[in-house]
C-alpha cells in the first residue's frame, strides 16, 4: 500500500517539533510514508496539517522510528519505542550522543537496532510551525552507529539520504567532542561574555559595536534547552572550557608582560593563531567553501533602495549569496555589503555603477 | 578667506587613513577648511583627490590638529604637532587613551591644548580609499578632556558636531575600561576560540555552524593593529580577561558538578545571566534601541528572488532595517529574515503573502 518510490517506510516520528516535523516534510517529499506521534496530541495534529504525515495508529509497524524529543527525554523515549516496536530500527536526533545512547541501552533499548544520529540543522526558533521541507537539505547528519547491526545502519543512511542530507559517521565520543568544540563551548563563552554586561556601567555598554553584538548573539538562546544540552555533554564541554581558560590565561599573562615593558610576542601570537583557526571554518568568511567576494555599496536609508540594489543584481543574473548591513548605535547605516561568487564581483560593481550606485572597495 | 559656515578651522588632519580621511570628508561637507598631512605623501594626495581637503603648506596655522595615526605612533605625533603648532588645539582618534595621552604629555605635548578623542567608528577595511563622508554620522565620539582647557574642549566638541557625530565625555581611564570590556577583551576571546580550531580534527571543524562563525568573525582582524591596541591597553584588558576566566571557571565547575550527578543550577544560571546581559546591548537583537521585528521568508536560491522581496517591501513604503540569510555548510539556504519596525511586521507579511511568498513565523 506504500506510495514510496524507495523501499523505505513507514517511518514513525516520535516528537513533532521543529526537527521531527521537518524530517516528516522531507520524507513525504521523497514519497515515504510517515507516521506522527507526540506526547502532546495537538502538536502531532499541527505537523499533520503541515503535511508531515499521518497520525500513528495502534498496531502500526514502522520500519524506522525517529526519536526527536528534547535531550532530557531522549534516552527513556528510545528505550520505550525499542520495546514497543521490536522489529523497527530506532534512530534519534539528539545533539548529544554518548550519554543518551548509553542510558537508552541501560534502560533496555536494543543496541543492534539503535543508530544514534544528529542532523546539523536547527534554528533560533522551535516548534512544528517553524518546520521547513528544506531544513535538512545538504546538511551534515552525523550517525554514531556504535553496536548497531549493518542492516540498521544501512536503513538509517537511506533515511538521511531521503531527507536530502549527507550522512557522516563518527563514534558517539567523537561526535560529542566535536560539538563541544564547535557549538557547546562557544555557547558557554557567549553567555559568559554577555554575562559580564549585566553589572557594567550603562556608559560602557552604550559603546558596544558589531563585534560584541556578533559574539553575544547566541547568548539569547533558550536557556532551558541549553541547560539540558550542556548538562548531557558536560564532560567534553568542560574539557574544551579548560583549554579555553588555559589559552585566555596565556593571553592575559602576555598582556601583563607588555604592561611591564616586556615583549608583545605572546599577544601577537594569540592574534595570529586566531586568524589561522578562523580560516579553517567552512563558510563565507574562511575556508575552502568560503570564497565569496564582497561588493560594498552606500545606500540611502530609505524604502526601495535595497530593492533597487537587488533588482540590479537579478537583472544581471547574479545570485546574491549573502548581505550584510552595517549597524551603528543599533541603527542601520548606509553601508551594505553584498556577497557574490568571486567571478561575478566585477560584473556586479559595473552594473551598480551604471545605475548610479555609490560602489566602494 | 575661509568658506566655512561655522567659526571653525582650518583643521589639520595628520594621518589620512580611513578615519582621518573620513573626518576630512565630513568636515568639508560642513564647509570647514581642511588641511591634510601624512608621513606617506601619496596617501595625503589620495585623500585630497577624494575631496577630504588640501595638502598642508609650510607655515599653516590650523585651529585644530587631528592626529589619526596608528596607536604605536600616536603619542610621539601628538607631542610633535603640539610643538609645531603652538596655537592649535590638538585631538587624536586613538582607540586607547590613558597611556597615549600620558606618554604624549611626557614627550612635551601641552596638556591644556590636548583633548583625547575616540570616534566609535571603523570598518574591517582600512586606508583612505575606504573612507566615507558618512562614516561618523550619528556615531558616539568619546572625548577624554583630562587637563584640557575649557576652550580646547569646546573647540573639539564643535569639531565632533561638524563631523555629524555625538560627543560623549569620559575620563581616559573610564574610556579604556569601557573599550576593554566591549571591544578589546571580546577580540582576545574571539582569537582564543578560533585558535582552538588550528589543531582540531578536520571532521570536527566541518561541523561548525553559524554560531561559531559569528563568534570568530573578528578573529580575522588585522593582527598588527590589534597587537598595538591590546598592548597599549594591556592593563584594563587583562582585568576583563581575569573576570572572564573566573566566570568560565565557574561554568566549568558547574558542568563538572553535573557530571558527578549534582545540580544543574550553576550552568543554568550562566545561561540566564548571559541572556540578561545580551539584552542590554543596544542594537537590533536587544536593548532599548533594539526592537526590530523579524519576518522570515523562504526564497528560491536564484537571482532576482531577493529583489522581488525587497521590491515588495519598498512598494509598501516599509524600510528594511536588516537582512539575515541563513547559511548551511557555507552555502546560503533559502531562509531570509528581514528586520523591520515592529509596527510594520504584519503589513510586510501580508504584502509578501499577497505576492505568493512563503512567509514563516
């Protein structure tokens, strides 16, 4: 009875928040049968109305169960569905792996049928209504097989592909160290930096610029969710923090040395090393995947100016990869940077100049 | 012979880089006579060609001299111009104040005629060609009078106003503590965090998302300039670093407590306090000046789509305050967030829906 174009499904999604519902939407796009379940029945109904699948029935026989519940409830939910669906392969999307998988197995989950997972997606918003069919497209989706059978792993890899994502294998421990480094410890750092502002003089805070704004943006994240995440990955995050504390202490001693008239070499090295590390990050401002060219334009701060700018780019068939608007004192200034493929930078500059735009370096 | 509409000038600008040339451009806009000087004569000529003023002659009698040279050369330059122009008021634009002003006076600068300054402007680029006539518009421009005469202070305040900026007074020590907190220590933090990536496994770095990208953006800044800045403000920056190290140590101990089965209250408090601090920052994502509303739209990743979006906003007379394009794996995704005044959010959503856009929460 399946309308699937792939030999996959039905897939049962337990927990229809942002990630669960987005997985449902992308699986439906691929023609996979999707069943939906949520502790809060209304949530599953919202996901169904969005087109993420059908509500699960008693006696359903899912081939795969995707557990996408908050970190705090992940292990117990995995163990529960492992018992409830003894023929299904189970995967989860929890952003911490070792502790959750170990606890799930301790609670009775079948390790052979369990494949840990973590799609590298997410937004600063949550809930089914924020879900998107393309949320997982081209994303990395880390799988941490552990003691999974080869057949279980193969099925979950198929699921990842059906969602449009790229499966990458790591051990649960490697995964947890990786996210501690690139996501969890930076979250703590951002919160700690922003925390310094609580007792700061108003005159000091007023002087804040774009650098501080960028560095404290994620300090606004959901504190309950992050308490869960950090608590579940406490060991690896504490290790990265130790490393950061050591490096900051070196930097501070370097500054004290300068105060005492000694060499600037330590602080200079901190800055040079930081620039080296920054270049390794994939994305527009560094690394191999990076290389966009910036075209800077001074605009009148008035309705329609951005439209005129992007219309010019569109007319030339130039795709705009990113936009950055400078802010001063919390107000946008007239400087807009448009990022385009390096081979289109000059074409865009010419097109904009021809239309009377004030194009800068 | 002055064409000035204000009783100000001529103003001599010593050092025609980004800030010096921008000051020249905005003073010329206000009708003030501007003279230009640079250690590298070609640089002053570039500034003149851009319209920032005339090259200085032997025997010039400036009313104000603005020293806008790299931090390393600021004190000696201030002392030199104080002797060369015994009737002029001297100000500078160096991003560190106490050490520079003290050293300048030690080298013979006249404290009564010297008013320290620091315009809170700047870009990730440098040089005269990056200068803009509006770089200083509506910016805070901190003045640190110290032992200046009232007349000297009044003249420099007039200069700041003529540039379109807002003068704010602080003591040199307050200034240095403020920028240590909101600019210099965050720079070290960003560099130290990015520095952790140098030796990290490629698989780990690959997992990096927007949060890490934001937090390490300023790690790409000019290391020589920042070695100068940090060295000149070493004491106050070291103090903020101590505070950050202490707070990170508390966070780490909180995580270790969780590892050992104890309470999550410490780590939760770090996150809550961070969110509180973040809200104090003026700008779009927090604070009083903040309050823009975000309208999220899913776009086809094709030329012309952004233009269509902004044209819709422009047609409705809605000014776009900021734009944010989500990135995945360094590629832009289809999700664009447009920030507008809170009273225009619903109007924009309706206008976009009416044109067939996929508008989200």
